[in-house]
């Protein structure tokens, strides 16, 4: 078996090959015209009575041929070879669906594949090592991370894990916005708090950052340096305080993300990009390529040439560059580091920014489709059916730290992945803390823990048999709930790949909920530890491979897989 793909993919490939050969034979015999191309798509029906696999290719061909779907399906079935395959029969259903019913041999091989691969089951080689840079969160270093940052972190890290499992080389990156006006305001805000903590009566900057965290930083600074910072001359003091504040805040953000289970490969500094003159070099290159012009004393990028709704100012009339230039320079730097594809996860206020950024990289000669932007929408926290608007600690927003303290890492990760990134999300704090099956993360984790409990009970009773594909009688697993569970488990590698391509990690949550539901049904309907030792062994084997898949899926979501609850 090809280790870079899955059993289910090989089954689909085999069915497609047999259908293609049948269509060719039907054409040779004159039963089908020779000029129609067949796009054969195989799917797994939701209902068991519709077979293990199905396709609507006959209807697609019939539409092209101006013919009847059932008659085309009949021609395909007439020439379809079932020799040396798991296919037992093919039914024609409705307007021309082909429903394939297979022996359980393919499920036996799929379960053996899970058993063999263990923690890496779900991984494939479809991405062929393509290098992807995934940048997400990238919050300003001017305050603690908030709940929208927490959602972006969950989405980004899960998507990175899904892409890695699909055979891509993925690098996680956090862009530190440590240049520009906001960090100057941060330095001024810290200086005011520093002086106030030293007993000086100084006003706080009107546009300053008022969070309690700067008072904490000021107290810590006094413990470290006393009042010695005031002895520095003005420009030097401002620069020192700026670097100190950014360093402390980035350190705090890193710690929060570590507690969230997230480690970045790279923390990339905007200041380092500016220090090496990258924005100016990028601007010169854009001008050399003929995409900069002057108007009204400013310099403009010809972004409309690349699909933007209007040209954009890159250098204002006072000579200051707009933020677009360093952003284009940053993405140029990403390509220069050897990445094939860039994915940015941005906040809901960046919708209008996407087209101008794509235009900028296109003007540099990079394919605009090599930059992909995902917008993570807003979050509302709900407690007791009321929207939570303010922090309990007197800040202007609920911080990510507060959310983690109240709801816990697992619930936060899981809940933030329950909706598509493009959808607004209501985070129910009461539900997230609930220790019952009403809580979706508890429901999935409990399925994993229940399997662990079954094996503990089996060991206590001294009835743990030798397990493995060669030790059990697979033919004993024939109950509908057993078959349904095995089909779901077999589909995991294809689900992972399809979810990664759709950039919809919420579908991983749906998959886990379906697996947990199928396991609970199996557990309710099929006695795992019974008097029939061979049947118990087969069901323990199925429970174990289900546990493997749940653990792997939970890990991709950044959620723990508990052994007991």
C-alpha cells in the first residue's frame, strides 16, 4: 500500500479507474458517444442503503449527451469489471446514481492502517512538501491579547496542523508591529505611569494606553532601575522606554500563547525590516517596474492594474510612507525566504486591505494567488444569556488570559473552532464550563476517556486479549453501528486533507462530534466486554482504533485527549 495516501483514497481511485475503463468499453461498443469527457467524482453516501461509495458521473455524462441518466448508468454497469476488487454489487438509483456496495475487506484494511500508523494516522503526502508560511495573530505589542486574538490563534494553529498532516511544510509566524506611531504612544504611556509611580504629578497622554498592565510594568521598572531612567536625555529615554515596553509586552504575549499550547517558529520584527531599509528598497523596485506615479505631491501605486478598486498612496505629500509599503516589503521578504504560498489570518477590520496587498505583491512580479488572506470574524462572549463587554479587572476588554482562566485552554480552542472563520461567533462561557455531554468539547473528550476506561476495566477483569489486525476475527464486526463507526474512522485522512484545502478547521470539530456520536452509539448498542471472547477482542480492537483517531484529531485542534474524566 502507498504509505503517502490512505486506504479510502485507494478504494476511490480503484473505483474511478474501473468506471473510466467501463466508459471506454461502452464507447468502443457504440453504447456511449466518444466525444464526451467524464469527470468522475466519488463520495461516501450519508445513508447505508445508498452503498459504501457513490457517483453521479452517469448523470453528468447524460447531461452532456442530452440523454437519460439511468440508461447511461446502465451502459457503465454493463461493462464494469468487478474482478479482483472489494466491489460486491453496483445499484442504479434515482435519476442515475451508481451506488457501490463493497465487502468489509476494505474496512479491515483501513482499520489495520490506523493500528499500524497510530499517532500519524490522518497524515498523507498530498502536499508534496510545498512550503507554506502561515502568519496569524500578529497583535500590536501595545496591550495583552484579547478574545479575537484567541480565536485567530486557534484557527491558525489548527490550520497549520491540518496542512502539516496533509504533507505541506508549514511555518507559523507572528509579525511584531514594533515600529510606527503606536509604539511611540506606548513609550509615552509607560513614561507617564513610571513618573506617577515615582510620585510625580504628570498628566497621562490623551491618546495613551490606559490598561492596568502599564502600571504593573512601571512598578517592575522601578524595582529594577529605581528612578535612573529619568536621568537619560529625552530622545534616549523615549527609545529605551519604547524597547522596554515592547519587550515586556511581547514577552507577555508569548507566555499567554504558550499557555494556549501555541509555539511559533518565528517572531518577525517589523523594526528589523525597517532597520535594513526594506520598505525603501521595495518602493524603489516598484518604481523601477513602472508601477509608481506622482499626483498631488504624493506617490501612488498603480494598484488598479491588479484588481484593486482604486490606486493607493504609498508616500504621502509630507514624505512619510503609508503602512502599505512596509507590508508589501514584509511579504516580499516571505517569498525571499523560500516560501511557495503565504496565508495571512487577519482581523475583521482588514477586509478592504486585502486587494491592495495582493496588488502590491503582483506589482513585484509574484503571483497574486500565492497570497491568501483569511478574515477571522468577531467574537461575543456570553454569560447568563448576557453579552460580556468589560473585563472584571477594570480594563477596556476581556483579555485572553482572563478567558483562559475562566474557560480553560481546551474549551477555548474547541469553541473557537466550532464556526467557520468567516462567521461571527458567540462564545457561551457557561456552556464551556459545563461538565456534561451538553458541552461539545466534553462530549468528544469523554468518548476518548470512555475508551480508556473500557481498557482499564478489561485489565481489572483480566480479559485483555492480544489485539491487532492479525489477532482478531474481523468478520465478527458486522453490526450497523460498528460498520458506521469504521467508515467514519477510515475517512479521517481524506477529511483532514479536504478540510485543509477548504481552510475550514471548523469541519474538524464536526468530524470529531460525528465520531464521538458514532462511538457512543456503538458502545450503547454493542457490549464490548462480554462472554464471547473473540467478539470482545474484535470490539476492543475497534475501540482502540477509534481512540487513536480521536486522539489525533484532538491534537490537531490543540485540545487534550484525557484518559479519565
